């Protein structure tokens, strides 16, 4: 099955990309492969362009979008049909097609992705790609390596890399201890305190929270800790994801996920140590 997203632009998976009959039926003249491996083996009259791309949380999609979009633009302008595909036609190739629609039609990410989904319902970029499409939108559908949005993305990749290395080496906590030792002489600011709603024990202060989700900073039902607190360590073990419970009464507070999560407000958080606002009471400094 092949899905026409825009005139001359088709989206599908590897099975369709290898189906000569289907390619001929849709008069495809270029196949753009965004996958971990080249398509291989077709030959014939159909041109195949390969751009290497993995479907994971550390692939820099934004960096590859301009090249992919150029290929599609050239082809559509010449009124030739192009098929963009990856393995499943759900995450990588769909992200490329969404980015192209966003740019060529001047649509917001939301509208572009709704449009693509209206043509192919199972489209679902992975959370990291979704976040990068947001970055691409903010950069005006261009790659602006000097923009703050791109720099923030690089910081996230960096953090993720460091964390996964540390987890693999089993020494995440010792790195954290070194960092906090060097931060000891930080000025103590006025801070909001957060207590467990069930047992009233003090859990953390606003200093431990990520600023983009701090109290009143965002309409959202969640708060995010910058890093796991000492009392969480024992319960977390070496797990990649799990629950965060109150250390005193064991009441549920939220969830952690080292690979990150998409918040209910649409923001991608990585790593994610989420606390539901409804599970804690806050009080402002006197
Ligand atoms: Zn409690
Ligand atoms: Zn949120």
C-alpha cells in the first residue's frame, strides 16, 4: 500500500518500496530511503536516494531534514512522483514528510501532522523526533545551528549521552555526587517547599525543579525534577522507568523514565522525573 500525501508525494514502508509493480502503478520515479540500511537490489529505471537514519532517541533528525526536503522539492517541482519510505513508514519517513508539508505549505507542526495522519492513519514519529519537529518549526523550517532552539537540542542530546553512558557504567550516582560537591557554594534562594499530600512530609523544594515546569511557569498538571533526589535512589535501582513514591508513606507521586516522556502538555522531557501536582502541596516562602 502506498499513500499519496500531496500531489507527487507518497509515503510508505519498505515492503512497498520493494514492490516493483506498486512503484510502476503509481509512476514513482524517485525512491527516498531514510533507514538504517540502503534499499538495495532494485536497479531499473527508478532512482534511489539513500539518507541514513536510525529510529531512536539519539538520532539528529533536524540535521537531515533540509537535505530530505530538497530532494522532495526538486522532484515535486518537476512533477515527478516520489516515494519516501523507512522500515515501517510510521516514524522516520513520516517525520520527513511532516517537515516537508510544514515547510511547503507554511503550516504549523500540528496542522501538518494532522494532514499527514488524515492520509496515513498510523503515522507516529517517536517522541524524540516529535520534539525535533517542534525545534524545526521554531527555527522557521530551516536548520539554524546558531539558534537557541538548536543549542538546547544539542544540550539534550549531550545529557542523554552522558546519562546512558553513566547508567551503563553503573556510576551515575558518583558523578552526581561530584557535581553537587562543586555546586555547594551556590547562593541559597527563596524557595517554594513541596510536601506529600498524604503524609505531609517535606519532599523537595523549587530548586530541585526544572524551570520550564516550575510553579506558575506553565499550565500543566505535572512538575519535573531536574534529577532524582537522594531518597528516590534506592527505589529506582537500575531501572529505566518506574514509579516515584513518597519515601515515608509510599503514596504515589509520579513516574520516572530515563529515556524521557512526552508530557500531557506536549513538551518532550528527557530524562523525566515527573511528579503530579495533585499529589503534593506547595507553600511559598515567608
Ligand atoms: Zn507521603
Ligand atoms: Zn507539561
